[in-house]
C-alpha cells in the first residue's frame, strides 16, 4: 500500500513538474515571439545570440568536465569493487555465514555508478533549464517585475521539482530492482545503497569545486579589470570575460548546486534506510520493519506534493508585483510549505508506522547484546518536524543576515564610509555571528532526534529539513537565473530601467541563494551525523567506543577540524590564481584589440571561457583528492577510531565555517547592491556607483565571491562525502588489524 | 633535594634577570645621557616627552582596568567560595569521610585571588618595562641596527625572565604555604591550585580582550584617517590618535600578552599537578609521588636556565648586526634553546623520576576499579621532548608563513597588483593553510603523550612546549617594543633612515609576535586537553563516558565549535565600532583645530586616549561574560556530558581559527612592510608608499589588525579558561542531579 502510494505520488509529481515546465516554456516562447514582432527585434536577436553563447560555453564546459568525471567514476567503481570484495578474500560463499563480500562490492559499485549518473543528470538538467530561461527573464523584465519574477521562479521550480522527483524515482526504482533480484537479503541491499550516495556526492564535489572555481575566476577576473580598472559596468559586452562570467553562473551555481542538493537528498534517504536496516528497527514483525523503512521515502514524496501546492501561491495566487515584494514572496514559500507539511507529517507518522517499535541505540550492554529503546510513532513526527521547522528558522535567520532590508547588511554597507577595511571587518564579524543560531538549532534537532530514536531519528530530522527541498531548490536556482538575466540585459543593451529590475531580482537571489546554502549546510550536518553513526555501527564499534578522550580519537578530532580550513585554502587560492590569469588575459585583450573599448570590435570571449575551463578542471583535482583521499588514508593507516574522530571534527568545524562563509559573502554582495540601488536616505548617502563607498563595497563583494560560491558551499559536500565514503569502506577498514589501522600494526606494541 | 634545586634555580634566575635588567637600563640610561650631550638635545627631549605621554596613557588605562577587575575578582572569589562550599551543604566535617567542601572552597578562592593578582602584576610589569624601553630603542637606532635590536631584545628578555620566574615562584611558594598549613591533604591542595589557574586566566581574558580592543581601535582609527584620508605617515605627531595607538601596543600586545602567557604557564603546571594528584600517580611509594609531582616544576625551572643561556647568544655572542640578520637571530634563539634543553630534559626525567610508576588512564574496568598503565621514566622524556620540538616546528612554520622573506607573504603582496580584494583572498587562504601543520603537530603530540602517560603525558607535553616560554616571551615582547620605538622615532622627527631601521625591527617583530602566538595556541590546546581530562575525572566520569555519539555530548560539541566564532564576532565588531568613533573624533579634530595639519597646533591626544579607554572597558564585558558564563550555564542546566562536548568542540575549533587569524594578520602586516621597504626587485615593482598596490596592502593590514591582535590571541584564553573553570566547578556540577544538569531534571523522564 505504501509502495503504491509512493508510486502514485511520484507519478503525480512527475506529471505536474513536467506540466510546470511546459507551460512556462511555451508561454515564454510565445512571449518571445510576440516580443520579436512588437518590440525592437534587434534586442531580442541580441538576447538570443548571448543566450546561445552562454549555453554553448556551459555545455562545452560540462561535457569536458563530465568526460573527466566519467573516467574517474569508472576507475573508482572498479577500485570500490575490488576493495570491498577483498574483505573476505573474494570468496563467493561468504565468511561466518554472512553473504559474500563480493556481492556487497558489486552492489556498491553499481549503486555508485547509478548515483554518479543521476548526479550528472541533475546538474545537466539544471544547467539546460537555466540557460533556457535567462534571456527570457531579461525580455520579460521589459514588461514588469512580476513577469520577470514569475519566469525566473518557474524555471527554478522546474529544476527543483525535476531534481527532487528524479532523485526519489531513482532511489525507489533502485531499491525495487535490488529487491526483485535479491529478494529478502535486506542487509546487502541497504548497505549497497550507500554507494548511491557516494556516487552522488563525489560528482557533487567535483561539480561544486570545478564549477565554483570556474564561475568565480571569471567573475572576479571580469570585475577586477572591468569595474575597477576600466570603469565599465558589470556584464558590459566590451569586457572579454563577461560571457565566461555568465557561463560560470550556470555551471557553478546551477549545475554544481543541483548535484549538491541532489546528493543531500539521496544521502539523507540512504542514511535513514541504512540505519533502519543495519542498526535499526528490530521489531520482529516483518511488515512493520518494511513500512518503517519506507517511511523516509514517504516523507520525501509528501514533501514534493506540499512544495508543489505552495508553488502555486507564488506563481498564480500571489506573485510578487513589485521590487519590495520579491523577498517576502520567496520567504512566504518556505513558511507556507513548512506549515502545510507539518500536519501531513504527523498523519504519515501515526498512520504508516506501528504504534511503537524498537530501535538499537548503537551500544551493547555488558553481555554484548545490543541495547534497544522503544520508539512511539509520534516520536518520529517530532524528529521530522524538528528538522522541518529547524530548516525554516535557519532560512529566516539567513535572510535576516544577508538581505539588505535589515540592519546587519546595512551596518556592513555603512562601514564602507571608513573604507574597504571596516567593511570587511564588519562582514567577517557578521558571518561569524550568523553561525550562532543555526548551530544552536542543529544542536537541538540532534538532541531531539538522538534521544527519541537514536540515529534513525537524526536521519529522519535530516529528511524533515529536506522535505521542502523542491522549494529550496526552486528559490535557490532562481538566484543565478536572475543574475544571468541581468547579464543578458546589460549585454543586449536593454537600458538602465531593465537592468534595475534584474538587479533587484538578483539582490533577492543573493538572499535566496544564502537561504538555500543554509538548508544545505544544516541538512548536511544532520546527514553526516547519521552516516557517521551508521559508519561506527558498521565498523563493528559501539557508539560508546568513540570517546573524545581516547588517544586515537582526539587527534582525529583535531585533524578533522582542520580539514575544512585546508580545503578552503586550496579552493580560495585556486580562485585567486585563476582570476589572476583571467585578469592578465582581459588586460591583454584591452591592450591589443583595437576598438574594443569603443565597442566596434568584439572581444575574444572564447579565450576567456577556455581559461576558466582549463583552470577549473586543473584546480579541482587537489581538493578532490584531499576529500576523497583522507578517509581512505586515515582509515587504512590509523584505523577506525581515528577516522571517527576525523569525521566528527570535520563535521563540527565545517558547519561553522560554511555558514559564516556563505553569509559573509551574501552580505557583502547585497551591501554593494544596497549602495548601488540607493533605495533609502542612508544608502543614497553612500552612493552612487563609482563613489569611494561603492568602491569599498565592490572590494567586499569580490572577496566574498569565492567564500560564498566556491569554498563555503563545497564544505557541506566535504562533510557528507567523507562520512558516506567511510561508511561504504567501513567493512574494509574493520578488516585491517581489527580496525586499528596498518600503521599501528607496523609500529607494533607501542601501546 | 628537588625543592632545594628548584629554589636555587629560581634564585639564580631572579638574580640574573634583574642583572639583565639593570645593565640594560643603566647602559641605555648612560647612552641616553651621552646622546643628550652629543646629539641633538631636542630630539632626546621630544622622545622623552613622547615616552612620558605613552607611559601616562598606559598607566592610566591599566589602573582603570585593574580597578574594575579588582571588583570582579572580589565578587567572583566570593561566588566561587559559596558555590564550591555548597556541594556538601557548607558542612564543616565533610561527607563520606572526604574533607569538607568548605575547605576546597576557601582554598580555591584564595588561590583564585593569588592567580589573579600575579596575572595583574605580570601585565603591569611588562607594560612598565616596555614603556621604559621604547624611546631608548628609538634613540639607539640612531647608532645602528645592532644597538637598537639589542636594547629591544633585552627589554623583551626582562619581561620574559621576569614573568617566567615570577610565575614559577608564586606557584612554588603557594604550594609550600598550602603544605605548611594543611600538611598531608594532597588532594585538597592540588584541587585548590586550579583556582590559581582560573584567576590567572580570567585576568588574562579581560586583559587580552580589553587591551586588544584598545590597541586596535586606536590603530585602525589612526590609520584610516591618517594614512588613507590625510595621506600622512604612520605615527605622525599631527595625528590625534597616534599616542593612543602607541599606548595600545603596551596595554594590549604587552600587558595582555604577558597575562596570557603567564596564564598558560600557570595552567599547564596546575594541570600537571592536578592530574598527578587526582587521577595520577598511583605508585604506593610516597616519595616517588612527591618527586613526580614536582617534575613539572623542575622542567619549567630548567627551561628558564636554558633560555637564559641562550639569551646570551643574542645579546653578547652573536647579536644581529644588520637588517637581514634580525629574523634569523630571533629564530636561532628558539632553535638553540630547544636543542640545549633536550638533553637536560632527558637527564631530569631519568634522574628525578623513578624508573617506572603507575598512572591512571581515566577509565574504570568492569569491576569499577580504575585502570592503570605503567610508565617508564624515559616515556616522560618523550612527552616533554614532543612538546618542546613541536613548539619549535610550529614556531618555524609560523615564521615561514608570516615573514616577508618567504613566498607566502610575497605572493600575498604580489596579489595587490590586482587590488585589495585579491590581497585579502590570498591572505585568508594563507591563514587557513597555515593551520595544517600546527594541527598535525599537536595531534601527534597528543597521541604521544596520551598513549605513553595518559593525561599526565599531555600536560607534560604542554609544559615541554612552554619550557622555552622565557625566550618566546622575550621575542614576542620585542615586537610591540620595536613598534613603539618606530612611533617615537616618527613623532620625535628623527628622520627617514632611523624610521627605516625601526620599521625593519618592527617587521621582524610581526613575525616573532606570530611565532609567540603559535606557541601560545599550541600550548593552550595541550593545556586545555589536560584540564579537560582532569575535569572529566573530577566530575566522576570515566574517559570512555564522553562518547562523541552520545545524545548529550554531540550537541555540546557543535555548540562548542561555534563559540570561538561567536566570541570573534563580538570582539571584531567591538574593534570596528570603537574604531569608527575614533575615526570620527580624529576627523573632527582635523576639521576643527586650526593649524593641526601644519604642525603648529598640537592635537588633543588625551581625548583619543579617553575614547579608546572607554570603548575597550565597555566592550570587554560581553565577550568576558560569554566565556566565563558558558561553562557555568551549560554545566548547571545541561550537565557534565554536554559541558564536556562544549569544551572539546571549542578546543578543536579555536585552534584552527586562532592560528589562521594570527597568521593571516601577521602576513598582511608584513606584506605591507614588504611593499614599503622595497628590498627586492619584485617588491619595488609594487611600491613605493602611496601607490595603488601599497594602498591595497594597507587595507589588508587594517583588516588583519583585529584578527591578529584582538580576536585571534584571545581565543587561546577562551579554550583554557573554559576548561579550567569547568575543572574548578566540576564537583558542583557533579552534585546537580548526578551531573545531568537541572534542565533535564526539570524536563523529567523525557529520556
């Protein structure tokens, strides 16, 4: 019954999300044609050309990137298969009556490829929709804010619903297939499913890092020469790096983000399923076990429906009619979907789950038997609701810290009166401060979930936070689409008033992007913790074995806390380096191409696209190796306890660093927009564009770019990826000298 | 015998350090007189005046600050007494045969006051020496680099040896007194000694934060108007904030730092003593226990002698004769003292400790008896040596990342070619990257100490790292003294060449200050861990009870990791706010005082000093309450396990943040100096002063100021203070609902 319901939901979602796409595109295509006839055909033609250039650049980058990833995926899946199968020496019969490791290796490798492919698909899908929509949004902006907003929002919606639906479908189909082939072997199925999360996350990592370096190298490079040196506006067609900048928005902020959130979604579901299977629901009643395991999928499916209903509010019932309404409208989306889903979650909890069931706590009693606690079905409602409402609180506070309608950003803008330095000091302090509330919220959610239903509760909280994923993705994707629309409007020379409208859409986009990142980080923390719990169990340790005050755990904790810093240093420096070569190319073109400043000769856009592409593909390798290599090296050499420390340390450290980086960057960007827009008396005192204050604000914005779009958002992949990778390889690590690692075996009896 | 030896050492140290002071001051006083006759009497007179103004400002600030602290100390010691005595209901006979809590309360309160008073004394002493030396260094600079360097270094040495000696003496006298009065009640004595550390640390916190805000508000304020707006050089006498800026160096970087490192020293020794007593050396042979407990004091005493011998190398044997030799000479100090002390530590370990002894691991076996491991005496040598050499590695790598003789700072300076934004991106990345090696080093030390001798090993590693404390303090204090000397030279109009010399001294000072911070952070991490271990034991938990995967510990871990961000946000914003009001005052004076820019009218220095004083005293309250209040609130409401999580989380998070902040700030400062000095071809391409690149470098320097001198160095006090406070209040927390906290008792059976 639950299955049929999920299938029905998926079917409806799939149908509606396509419905949602079709009219949006039809409508805008019709409008596009209408425009072409009624208005200046030249502008439309230009917009089309620019759109085509951006689309070409994005497709060419992604194909190159995905080609490299294809090789990586193939090699890693073979590695995965070999390592996991080696656990019992490639035996086909298994040891101690357990199923052969060969089976787990094969399952995991297949799941890994499936996850990676879905992730690639998600990114590609998002990019196509975004490049499809950008010119349309710009053209719509000529009719008014409401029209432009609606188009951008719908395009975001297609991405949101498309991805959420795709993720759910793949998981569901995958599970059904495994069941159909391997029947009752629960453990094998759910263990292998973690491979799916690993595949999704590793693609997300490379996508986020590669895309992030691409977009910010182009953005910073374009701004440094264009805005600062040559004093031409952002996205000016005379700037050789401007196409690369717009391509970057699509490959980094759209494709990368799509892969990232798909990864979060896939992993939180995997985590819940694995925990339900490995350490979880030990009620002897088989049917209940099955139902409880499907509970996560049910919640996710309900979430998609809830978000869908909410989306109608923004698109049909109460769309934003003017600039001031954009941010409130987007915020309402979150509020409505959260409120709507709360009773639904309650109903699902009490109706689909047995009244009470037992769950393992991850510890054994003195006799070695696993300790279990009894969970009532409404406990699960509390866990999911904690995640759901926690996400809303994180989202709302993120808006407070990054929107220029509130004091923090305004204070930051005001600090430009004394120069760039105070702007940066205030911005950094703002970011640090913005980590307080989300951390407290996550701490409360963890306590609630952990106490009520152990790690299953934590995993369900993560799923709860991600129930509004479709909405989150929609309003997140809306940001870069508006950013691109602004670029198209500028390059197609649509005029100052159009640019003002797209700028306002974009300012709201900075805020929604920050909100999206808040969700991504919060859910990533919960998912990582759940995966971490599953890892400990699967590595044959009890929860109480990973004590902070263990000689092997504490050093791991320290090193783990350092990893996000190492990772950020790498990615930020990569952006800096790539931006420097971009700057040199742009300067070179301004010097050597005659007529470029007069607009009579076109700059060589392709060369800049090429520089970004090469730099990002080259620079994403080292951070990727760091993240993927650390669990393997630590687990193999130092053993399970040190790895557990590393995972926990990187989790708690990444959360803070990622939140503060994202919010600092968002705040600087909007402080700059606040000075530019001059909507209030105080803001006008700082402006206009080109004033000393504005220059200081631009410096802040530029510093914030790699923080908010490269390093920050990649950190939540770091924590998830390391956790899921450790989980996948847990049986292998456990087999090395009883989980103590080869180095200590080598060092001998030092202890 | 050990006692007599320690006393002898102290006596020699005290004598020599006074000897050291006397000739330095006599010599320089003689030189000062000689100067006055031979050279321009006017310059000397001016220098004297400026010195007097700086000294007055510093004394007036410190007296105000210490008056407030006096009130705080009195109130807190009463609070401490009442809370600790309440454990057994103020009984005079004690419960279960243990000594009455009243005794512990009284001991702790007295020790707290003693520690606080010593800390105040340390800060005050350092400030007096520094203000005594600054004008002398500037005058010496007229004779040459070597003379100026020697004077600055000697003044630093007086502070280093004075403080290290004072700390050791106070501890020794305190212990002897307690023994004399209370005889054989070991446990009471050593428990109460933690109060000494708490007193030292809480003064250090307020000193660091208050002083840090003072110095940076004045510095940033002076630079923003002077250098950036009015285009007058740093420390120009026409700048109204310049005296406040120089006062700030003395109250923040000298007095604050003195209190801080005294705190580290006191706490590491306390930690070792407490661990040796509470959970530690369980050899039945009484005499060995006594000797082992004195081992930490012996090591510290040996360290002072070793540093003393090393200091002769710099002052007499091979002083720096030119600009290039300054940094290598200072670095050699560390290398020589480390190499010298290694065999001494070995000899002390094998001669003063029994060949092998037992030590508790902090865990109980199944029957509830404490588990003990056997420690050989050369294990202790390994622990101390790990700390000693680890400190050196951290110091050397800090030098690499912050000295402008190496690539990282040069790259950072080079990034100014594309503006302030890339300079800041590179600087942030540099700071993040510089956290990698120190973290790995600390992790290895923790593993070594923990494995060989449990928490006693970790505490001894901390002491090992601090054996070179006197040298560290000397080269650390050298920095702000040189900075001040530059200020005096500029204000007394000694000419460009003198300023160049003091600038070079100052550039080396930035590096040595960063090295000093590296030591402070590394040792603080080890000390905090040792105190944390002692806290867990004293709160009646085993080490294995604080599992990461405990529903109460993990949320604590998250919140703990967030605290340094919260704290930094507060302190950075305080600097920003105070700097803004300073900027307004300076602008106001430039506008309203006629003849100020021509140098015919003196600016109102006093008003700026007053603004800095008021701002810093007001702004230090909130961060102080956060740090001192958190353990009390968490321990009381949420219980011991959550508090344990908070301590561990803040430890691992603070280490990274503190290292990266200190090094980023140091690197920016030296990148600016690199551009200004123009010593190489590449540097000259960026300069001279006033060029676009230089302006970008100044922005980086200004952003770095609060990072490296306010927030960063205060973080190591944060971790130590929270740990030692938790330890002091541990019996109280343990008495609240069995250590589960009042909130959970109130919430009832939710679990």
